[in-house]
C-alpha cells in the first residue's frame, strides 16, 4: 500500500496496483453480488490509462431480461448496504442492457445477444495479439 493525493488534495490509501483500496473493496462487493445471482461471463477491465471515468469496468450477462433486472436490483441493494451513497442505474425497465455506475466501478449487465452486438469486451479490453484479428479471433 502507498499514500497518494486524490482530486480533492486529500491523502488516499492505494494498493500495490495503484488503485484506491475503496475501488478494490467496491469491486469485491460487485463480483460477490454477480456470483450470488448467477451472472455469467463476468469480465473485469482495468481502465488505467484508458479512461478517467472509473478505475474498473465490469461486464456480465444474465440469461434473460428478468435475470438481468434481478442482478441489477440485487447489486444496487448490496452497494447501498455496503455504504455506497450515490449509485446511478440506467436501462431498467427494458433490462436488455443495464448500466450500474458505482463511481469507481461501472457495471454493464447484458442479455447475451445484446452483449454480442455491442462487444464492449473487445472495445475496452486488452488489445488483440498481433495476427489474432487477421485469423478471425
């Protein structure tokens, strides 16, 4: 752990990865909630050097609109119970794609078909290895 200054000039405790401990604690709560609700294909994307909007992006899928909505509702409840004060949620009541903005971590919950269409994993994830795109992978 190390100390660093946040945007307000206050000292923040950071982990070995350089991320604030609060971001990692938040990520732990989110991943536990997704696992409890049987979300599938969870992906964690470290946004370091890619965006200043959040530290992490989490992408997960639910098997139906009902499951996507339930995952999002339960996640919202668990975030509030863990002390996260302002959580924004978009995409309900359709529940094809629900975005949960918890500040340092942004969560996208999709139905599989919608996730495949938008391909956020490829857009924000690590760059493909040389030759992989040419091979169709």
